[in-house]
C-alpha cells in the first residue's frame, strides 16, 4: 500500500545517506589516487543535504517527486562531476517512474536503466571507459535480467549488487577515458574507479534496507 511504500522509500534513502557518510574516508582515499580527492566530501555533502531536507519535501507520497527533490539537492550541494551526473540520474529515474504509473520493482528497474542511460548521455561514458557507468550499467542489466528470469525482488537486487561490485573491481584494469583519471593514463591501472566503487556501496545499502 501507499503508506508502506513511502516508509520503505524513506528507509532506503536514509540507509544510502548513512552508507555514503560512512564511506567518506575510503572514497576520499580512492579519489586522491586517481583524481582530485573530493569524491568522499561530495558524497557526504549529498547525504547531509538530503538528510537536512527530507522532512520538508512536500510530495512525499509520490516517489518521483522525492527523486526530483533529491536531484535538486544534489545539484545544489555537490560540486565536481558527480553532482550533475547524479542529478540527471535521479531526474531520469523520476521521469520513468512517472510514465510507469506503478511503483513495483519492475518500474524501479526500468527507471534505473533509464537513469543509467541519462548518465551516459550527459557524461559521454560507455562501459569500459572506467567510470561509475562500469558499476551502474551491469547492475541495471543484471536487475532487469533477473526479473525477466522470474527472480523475486530480493534475488534480483542481490544480482544487481554483485554485478556492481564486480564491475567496480574490473575498473582497476581499465584505461581511463573520461574525467580526471584520464590525465593519469596507465598510472591509474591497479586502482579501482572511486565513482564506480561508490555505486557498489550505495546499491548494497539499498539492497540491505529493502531486505529488513
Ligand atoms: P571530479 O572531482 O573529477 O570533478 P568527482 O570526484 O565528483 O569528479 O567524481 C569522480 C567520478 O566521476 C569518477 O570516479 C567517475 O566514476 C565519474 N566520472 C567522471 N567522469 C565521468 C563521465 N564522463 N561519465 C560518467 N562518470 C564519470
Ligand atoms: Mg574528484
Ligand atoms: Mg573535483
């Protein structure tokens, strides 16, 4: 029902915020190796901004409106490349949810796929370019494939997280073609992409929050 769905979305958002706040040090460290070191701060600022504002969001009964509010907050408080990319991710997810007119796991899976496509369009990154896309794209694919194969929500989310974790790990052997890491060239090899790792972390938080 509607009330339960709203409480669940809120629980997921709060879990993601806790996860990103807790990941500040590791993301800072990773981005210092292959970028400029601000990703930890950016993700923690996003989490804090959302926590500060979540109680004021007016249309909390509408999940798409909640995603749009998150998008606006992130666009405002996050500098760097991640800000606009996460802002468009959430906007695209919201637009797809609106069009779906339902709020089940299949609608969310379609929204996730469209969101990843939005990030690709804005940032120009494809799988293999060593960006957050290398976690997002396989995760969206795995989620959809699991649902198409008849898996339940819990199993499908587990598959998505596994794909994101693997995709993030694989970035360590990818040559950077986008963003600041591209200036490093082969010197980035051996270190995973911080943005892809962040995706694997928050997606695991989503899975855990929905399992409880
Ligand atoms: P920066 O400090 O370089 O502006 P952030 O630290 O906010 O950017 O984010 C860095 C992460 O953003 C990278 O680890 C990568 O995953 C992701 N990224 C960078 N460029 C792109 C792009 N063009 N498309 C998708 N993701 C990107
Ligand atoms: Mg950075
Ligand atoms: Mg920066």
